[in-house]
C-alpha cells in the first residue's frame, strides 16, 4: 500500500479527559480560521476607506497568525495532508480551465 500522507513525526500528547497542547492549538487554529473568514466578509462590506484599512490590517494580522499556527501543527505532526495523484490534479485543472474559458468565451 502506498502512503498518501504528507506529515512530520507526531509529537505525542497526554491521553485522557484533560486538555493537552494539541487540543489547545487545534482550538486556536479553528478560531483563527473563523476570524480570517469573518474579516474577509467585513472587508467586502466596509463602508469607507478608513474602516476598510482597519479591517485589512486586522485581516492581515490574523491571517499571518493562522498560518504560523498551522505550520506549528504541521511541524509537530498534528496536521496531516494527503497527496493527490497527478491525474486527479490534471483533471481538476482541465475542468477549472474549461469553466474559465466558458466564462470568457
């Protein structure tokens, strides 16, 4: 069987009912993802340039922090990615490219 996972060695955490580092950082990542989504919506609905600039600064800050947390989780082996085979990627590219051409055609 071919291993389709992209990951680092997992840092083990204590088992049981008590929250551990992985639980806390997973919660933080989820919260940051939601904040980034909400600020993206706020940016599209900002009523003036000053408000837009404030939201943009917060969006950039939270987006960068979200990325840092994701990278930390990945380094610790707590975030696992799956490899996609080349055919699947090529098929998706062709589908999206055709949709793009249809929109512009």
